[in-house]
C-alpha cells in the first residue's frame, strides 16, 4: 500500500484553494460575525411586507443576500473541516456555521408567512414584474408551498429546531470520520495496513479473495460494534424527518421530501417497481461474473472485484484529468476549455490524506467563485470515473452560476446526478471506442459499465427502499433498533442479490456506513439521474446538434425551473417510467454483449 499522506506532506498543487472563498480563517470569523448581525437586522423587517411593493422587494433581496452569505460561510467551514476531521478548530467552525444557519432561519421565518398573507393576486403580479425577475422562482415556490407554510411564530420555532434536528448527522459524521477505528487488515503485499472506510473499495477490488473478505468482514463488524449508537442516531434522524413532515401537514416524511421539487411519490414507487422487474437480469449478470471469477459461490465481498482480463487502466491524476477532457469533447470545445481550468486553478482536493473526509463530492454553491471538488483519488478505473462524475457536478454548477443570478443558480438534488452520470457514460463510450477491437479492454469496460448500473440503479434503489421502509416504520410507531434495521436491510439484500449470491450475515450492518441516509430521500435521485443520463448521453453521442444544444441549455438552468421541467428541456421526461424502463433495457443489452464477449475464442 502507498504511504499515508498528511495535509503537511501533500503537494499543495493537488489541494483545493479555499482562499477564493475567504483569504484566511480570520476573514471567515469576521464574515461570520457580520452575518449574525445582518440576520438580526433582517428580523427587524418583520411586519413590513404589507407596506407595498418596495418593502417586499427590499425584504426578498436582503433575504437572498443572507442565503448567499450563509452558503459561503458554511462551505468554507465544511471544506476546512473535511481536510482533517480531527482538528477541533474546524469542528467548532462547522458547528458554528450549522448553528448560524438555524439562527438565520429563525430570523427570516417571518418572510414566507407574510408573503403568503398578502392579498390574492399580489404574488402572481410580482412574478410577472421585471424588477422581481431574479426572485420569480422563489415566489413561485412560495405559492406552491402555501398549504405547508405555517404562521410566522411556528416557522420561527421550526427553524430554531433545525440545529437540533441536524444533531444526528453531525454526530454520525464525527463518529465515522474521526473516532471510528476499523483496525488493520492485510493488503495484497501480505503486510498489515490500516483499514479505513475510504480504502474499503480498493481492498474489495483485490484479486486475492482472502484480502477482500478480511477487509469486508472487518469493516462490517467494525460498524456493527457501534450498531446500537448508530441505530439510535439514525432513528433520531428519521424521527426528525417525521416530526417536520407532521408539523407542516404532510401525509408522510417522503411526501415532505419530494413535494418542494414537484416530484410525485409515484415517481419513487415506479422506480422501485421497475427495478424489481430487472432483478432477474441483475442475477443473470452476477452469475456470469461468478463464472468469470471461477467461484462456486459468490459472496457479497466478491461483487466489487474487477475481472482480470490482462487489460488495466492505471492513471495518476494528470493522466486521468487529460482523459476526462478527451471523454467530454462531444460536449463542445468551450466545455473542454472551461473544464481544463479545474486542476491548474486548484478546484480539486485530490489525494486521501490522514483524517480527511472519505468519498468524493462537488461544492458549487458559492456563486462568485469556482466550484470545488473533493476526491480521494486512486490509480484505478474507479478513480478515473469518480473524477469524471464530480467534474460533471462542478461544470453544472459552473454554467448555472455563470448564467443564472445568484438567487436562481443552485439546482435541486433531483437533477444534480444527471450531469455527473452523463460524464461517466461519455467516459465509458470514449474508452470503448479507443480500445475497439481489443477484446480484453472491451470486457473490462463493458463490465465496469454493468457495475455502474448495478451500484447506481439497483443498489441506490435498494437504499431508497430501505429508507422508505424505515420512515414508514417510524410513522407507524414501530421502534427503529439495531435488530429491526439490520433485519430489514438483510432481507432487501436477499431480494436484490439472493438470486445469484450468498447473502452473508455481515451485510446486515452495511446500512450503517451509508452517510446519505442522513440526507433523507436523496439516494433515489442517483438512480433516476442515471436513467436520465443514459438517454441524454446517447442523444449527445448520436451527433444530433439539437440534442447537444438541449443538454447544454439544461446545464445553465440552475434552479430557475422545476426539476422535472428542466429535464424536459434537456430532452427526457422523468414524470413517466419510460426512461427507467429504457435504461433497464440498455442494461439487458449490455449483459448480452458481455456474455457474447466472454463466449468469443
């Protein structure tokens, strides 16, 4: 294994430059203090909106500025804390930022109730007023949210409760990122090495079955040892979701999560139903993979290993970045030129360092600076694919921030995974063309695309089913305990994977290591986003200039339209099950191609 880097030893060229947000921690502290005062001053506007058009414009514009400043304060604190999760100073700054967000929510809690109390027709007239053009999406959203908006005092109380409701996620992050010790495990070289959650996938990719089994079992059992605490934290998160939904008059926590995006619950249900229909094809693919690996039984820790075809892609960050730029060339010369800035201008924090937050993400919510990307880059195909994925997010933010005013630039999570996944599919198609005629390369690349399908469409839908069931249990006053949650998760794995795999008992603990469960009803958007991206990527690669133009238009829309409508602009209608069904048909086609490649002499 490579020697563990620290923040002090990594080359600064491969770290993100957060000074574009604030020049120093001291500058952050000054901005934090000023924002608190601005929030108090804004609260003094309560009761003034009935004074007329100018008072309304003043209040809305000042509120938008508060939100933008809050994004800046929070992002800086989060990114600094993510660099080294054990540094107390940045833990404190992040906690301060989270508390301030709740405080500002309370300061501004009067705004929506006062807007909705204005005479009938007032908001509709303001939406058509050119002076309010920057805020028309906000006003349309206010009208839509009217049935679930409470009195000013009630809104203030719910905003004040936000900090408390966020406590389970904050505690979980600290527990798993900073305090959890998964011990040591054996690497491919036979030597003991530190096991971390961020490194698990690299161990599961090992061709030494003993290595991947040990890493898997140690990780799952490591989480299991903290299972009672993690179950209590997740139960707290679910109860907070249920409380907020009931307080606002929603029928369920899921409805409360989907309603602001104007996404019907039938979209969620039809995704699960369609994916259940594809489980047979998933089992067929896994049986093929089991035969490739020469296994009599496929265990859960065997599913992630790359098939050794004699072809390998191992790229350092420079090579990976160049490959990314070539893969996205169908998106246009200007896209490539803009994206090429990311590495030299230090948008990206590249390498895993000691105590750094695991995983990867993009942060593009600071409007007047560049997007940022966190990676834990490895010289693997997965590392290359992750780079393409996160740069898809970053470029979506880049074009939305460039095109839309600050109040309408941030896109919703429902569309967030489309641009990122589209980039990954473009990468797959680019590499398959580059290695056309190379059977070993094709097996690897098609196999990786099938794995992408498995982990994004099937696995994320299974996650979505888990959290929906967990919330329904809580809403039925059934206890969420370690035993009940683990049993439910184990049964879901049997449903999805039992047709081809031995569902090991350790998988029951796997839900504990999924941080997205603390952003409730988020993960289904990975699956819907992937299905939309399949259609869009195939349209882009068809060479049809209108389809490319439609997609590029989509990248500029930010949050200016409801997400379902934005995807219609791009050329796909997610209000119907058709895109999911077509994506599953494509998966079946790929399984056939894969089987044919393996059958060739």
